[in-house]
C-alpha cells in the first residue's frame, strides 16, 4: 500500500525508530551505571548467596542503599522467577509502591505493568507477564484470603519493616507461618534502621545481612526558643537557606496535604515578592494523594542555578529516597493515628515525632555529601519531649478490619497470635464487640455469612456492612456510589482561595433539602454520570475531575465485588430513607444527638462532638445524626454527616442500643428537673 511504497517515508520512519532505540539504550546504559554506584551493588553476590543459604533473611541498610529497587531485580536476574512465580515487595505506602515500581520498570527497560507492576487498593497495575510485584502491605494481607500459602510467589520481601504498620505486623505472623509450610519460599525482612535484632529474634534468629551505608556528617541546628508557628518558621527557614546557603536541595517535613498546599502557596507568593534577583526555587509537593503525573517531578534533576524544595509528609523519611538533598527542615511533627479503645474512636492527630524519626529525617541531608538539618524545636525539647520510638501502629489503632481478616483465615485465637508486639487486649475486645454488633461474628465469636461477605470488600468493616445491608433495603446501586465517594476521601470539592464563595455556592447546590452529606455525595456522582462523566461539568461545579474518576473506578470494582457476594445491583433512588437505613446498618455506633447548647453528644458514650463546618448540615443541626468519620482539630468534628430517626437505631441495632438510649433524645428536649418538684 501507499505507506510501504513511499520510500522516503519508510526510510524516515526507520531512522526515527533507530534514533529512538539508540536514545532508549543510552538511557538504559546510564541507569545501569547508576545501579552500579549504589551501596548494595558490591554485595550483590554475597547477598544472593545468603538468600540461597537461608530461608529467612533480615536485611538492614540505610535509606537509599538500593534495597527496594535492587534486591527484587537481583533475585529476578538470579532466576527466582524462572519457575513462573513472582517476587513480592511490600511497601507501607501506596505512593512508594507506585513510584518504586515505575523506577524499577525504567531500570529494566520495560513498560510499567508488564514485567514490573504494582498493586494498591483499587488499582491493580500488573499483568500475566508480571514477575516483580510491588504492593502495599495491606494488599498482600488481602491476598492471603485467596491463596493462604501465597503459591504465586517465590520470594516475599516485607520492606520498610521498621515502619511497623498494622498490616506489616500482621504479615509477620502470617509469613512466618507460611515459611514453615513452604520450605521453597524465601522470606526477606528489610529495614532502614537498626532494630534488626528484634526482627531476627522474631524470625527464629534469622541471619542479619547488613549493607554498610555511606553517610556524611550532618550539622544539626536547633531553635533557641520554641516556635509558636512551625509552618511560618519552616517557610522562613526555607527562604533563608535559599538566599544564603550554597547549592543543594531542601527537604521540608510537613504533616499532610493541606499543610503542604498552604506552604506551597505562601512560598510561591513570597518568592514572587523577592523578584528576579534571587535564583529560581522549584517547589515540589509529595503526599499520599498526589496525582501520579506529579509524583515523578520530585525525582527530576534540579536545573543548574536553581534550587528544589520538596514539601513532603513522612513518606520521605525512609520510603522514598530523593537524591541531591543537602538541607532538611524538621518541624518535629507528623500525623499519627490514635485510637481510644474505651470509646472505639479513632482520629488522626498531629503529634510530636520520636527521636528515632528525628534522626532519620536529619540523615536524609547527608546521603550524597555533608548536610545540614534545621530542627524547628529546641535541644531541650528534643531531649525531654520526644519519645525514643514511635509505638507500632498495632498498639494505637482500631483492629476491627484485621480481626475480620484473621477470622476469615481461620485464625480464631487472637490472644495467642504470634504478634511481635501484642496490641492492647482492650483493643482486641473492642474489635470483637464491633464485629459482633455488625453481625459479622456470632455470639460465639465465629464468622457469620454477613462477616464473610463483608470481608470480600477491601473496606473498613462499617463501610462493608453498609454495602452488605443495602441488599435488604434494595438500594445497592446507590450505596456503592456513596461508598466509592467516601473512599476517595475529602478531595471531591475544589475550593480555590480566590473563588471560595462561588465554590461554596456550587457545593451547597447539592445539599438542597438538607439531605445530608452522604446523599449529597450520591447526587454529585449521579449528576456527573447524567452529564456523561463530563470534565466541563466538574469545572463548572467546582468538583475535582480526578477524584470523580477515581470514585468511578472504585465504584466499578465494588459493583464487581457485589456480584461476587451475590448481591444484586438494585436501585431505589427516590427512597432516601432506605439509603439512610443502609448507612445506619453500618454506622449506628457513630450516632450523636443534639444537646440544648447546640453541641452533639455521642449516643453511646457521652463524648461531645461537633458537625464539621464543611458539612451541608452544619447550619441545620438535626436532632439525631450519624457520621462517617471523626477528625480532631481544634474540636472533635464529625465529617460526612446524615440525619437519621432515633427509632432506627432500635430497629436496626437492638443489640447495641436500648430504649433508654433512644428515649433520652426526646427527654433532652424537656427542661431539666421537670416533674421533680
Ligand atoms: P532503599 O530501599 O535502600 O532506601 P532505593 O532502592 O529506594 O533504596 O533507592 C535506590 C536509589 O534509587 C536511590 O538513589 C534513589 O534516588 C533511586 N530511586 C528510587 N526511586 C526512584 C524514582 N521513583 N525515581 C528516580 N530515582 C529513584
Ligand atoms: Mg526502600
């Protein structure tokens, strides 16, 4: 045909292809050279021998030594995937799993998702070809449900073990058991810190393989007096470094997305104020929900004459290694999950970091040359206010999800499960109580059919229960949309600083009729769908397209899971009460009543709470509400709130509430002391 006949074009294309492949191989070559420079490289053969000789190995090496990116490749090159089995490498954070997989696919010169892939909740980027699978620890935990002996893997590397996330801690117990049953399975536990002895002891004295690190001296500066506003101090320090210090990038540790965005904005403003006399400052944020396209930016080399400042959450402490950092700014805080086993309430709190974290953070500046760390707290505070270590997550979190998973795996005796550090007995009890209240367990603590169905959903048990209950109320179609929207988090609405009034008006359009936040979410989703999933529609309504697409994705997966548990997709869109009753079936423990003073009180345990200002019901103050989650800022706020009828609590959860709880809500309306005289 014409294209083939056209000699010129043919030559040209061939040449272009040749150029491209030359460019590609030179990139590969460069990456190959970089790989050889990593601290782990000289130990490649020794490492492979150790894996060959031992079933379980604990690996310790400084951040950046090449554990995460190189070890799976070495094993692949040494033939550990020849038997058709994969190498799993778990990461505590989704961003790390994605970013590392992307890097390794580049180094191997393959397309991401082919030989090298990743798997995170609601996103599976792997294929038949995949041999190296980076995944969150939570995903591997879920894989146990489908394959209790992890048959598809020849090696499991539990990476970032020092982070001691809840899923990692549970994985320890499970993989230890599998390793006994499967002598052919290799188990690697890798950590960036020196608590390796503890891991080794836990794994029956497994040998420790140390990768000697290169570390340059880091100069530590403390503030003379405590800082009243650490964000402002971080910004001022960044600009001072930029104006006065020799070249080298800056890494600032902040606590979350909101803080990072605020800091980014202020930094941009102040830089504009400084005009062109000062060198360019490239600002790169990195946090869990940062869109994938922007994640790569932090790894791009800084252009000559410019300086990069990375505004990161804890993710940059050990999970991600960014080259070129010379200055670290450490305000001394991170967001930590806290759980009160008495009330069963969980919240994310900004808390002082531990001494161990502070050391890790400082270390990030001395990886490629001498560095400086600016701690925005006093030396006294470091010595006296910071704990030595952060307690493992298992000791400060709600265990309901994990207990449900373990029950599904047939692990009945939770008290005697081989925990590295056991959780508080109260927390286990609370989890069992909640699962019983949700009818996932029976009185004897055995898994019920409802529980088994709930466990199919990779969601919090309350959310799974809400979905499973939608069968009864014939509104599964609506409920999975709501569940998907809730799973996206708080990034649906977009509120630009200069258009807040418009944005708020657009948002309130979805709230007409005081339908509550859950159903408002449903309205947003459905309107978007009615508008053919239009991007333009999102812009007009101050809604984040990206979040909506993510929600659609999650929703599709939830629909697939419904099929798996044999719940029909039925729609009951005009019956808001049916939808609200489904929500109540999962969230009845989160009910609160209005008090005379305008605050709310939890029905079950008298805790005072408030409706979050972002809620559509913030000004309405219904008599009785349910909330999705609690956030603690200046007060305990309920986020995502819906009004319910108090009698529903009795109807839906008679084993949890009694008449007294519900009647109180009306008697509160009466003046106190009434009838006493
Ligand atoms: P470790 O796991 O021991 O902390 P890594 O294997 O993560 O070390 O990192 C080794 C090297 O790979 C580092 O120099 C780091 O800069 C580089 N690297 C890791 N991930 C990426 C990425 N996504 N993009 C570019 N470079 C990366
Ligand atoms: Mg690593």
